[in-house]
C-alpha cells in the first residue's frame, strides 16, 4: 500500500469528523471544527484511505507520495 501526501480542503470540510473515527491518530478537528492532519504517519495507509473515502464532502485529498498521482477523490 502506498504512503500518501495528505491535503485538506478547508473550504470543503463540514466538520463531520467521520475521518477521525477511521484514522484517529492522523486527523483531528481544530478550533474551527475543520479537520487537520496531526500525524501523517499516525495510522496505516489503509485507514487514511478509508477516512478520505468516508468524508461526505471529499475534503481529504490523497496523493501517492512516490508518484505524486492523485489517489482520492477520483475525478
């Protein structure tokens, strides 16, 4: 499983928090209830992908760290 470079679209984040349930060591909500990455290596790549896929607004954008290709969301 590849390692991901994680970007957050703050404008798209609705503060649902489902990503925290999927990858609690990687994500948390900031003071504005917007998701932030606290430790990109906190959870497995599978958990991070699952968190991104669970996001109702596709606010978590994942890129393959080696190739730079966008992994999620699918265009």
